[in-house]
């Protein structure tokens, strides 16, 4: 099976752009958005790899997307742990009713955002390494 490089790269460009935007949010102390965008960047990267491999990914859970990669025989390593943590930022970063009181931005801090950015970055690195190996075939 041929790797769809064009589609993979399209999604990976969006993943990188979103991760960079998350870094800007971190510097602007918009920690909730930094966490959400870190989740989105990792999701885009995982979906890009799945598209590259000829799959049509659905859903927004990075953990589920990584599971699909794992079932295809891809060593996702620690990415599962990072995916699980990042998925926790998908809804509560954006919706006030995810909390008993207050607004989402009040529940996020620099440390949480830095950790989310780090985990997303590691997922992107893993995805890029897997894609490189497929392209070298």
C-alpha cells in the first residue's frame, strides 16, 4: 500500500501551525486555549498519519486514534499516555458547564499548559518518525 504523503503533510502542517498557536497562547497566559490547541495539534497529527496510511479517521479522541495506529502494528510507545492526558483538555477548556462554578480559563495554569504542549510535541515527533519510516519503504 502506498503512503499518501500529500494528505499526511496537509494534516501535519495544520498540526504544527496549531501547536505554534498554542505556544503563543501560553505566552499570552491563555492557558486554557494553549491546552485545547495542544490537544488539537496532536489530534491533527494522528489523523494525518491515519490518512497517510489509507484510513479515514473519525472522532476527536487522540487515545482512540492512537489505538487505531497500534492495531495497525505501529509502535505508539508513550504516546498512549500523552494522548490520554491531552484528551482531558478537549471539552473542559472550552465549556463553562464542565465545571461546577466559574469559567474554564480559571482552572488552567502555566504548568498545565506547558505539560500539554510538551506532550503534544512528543506525539508530533512520534508521528513524524513513523511517517519517515513509511516514506523510506
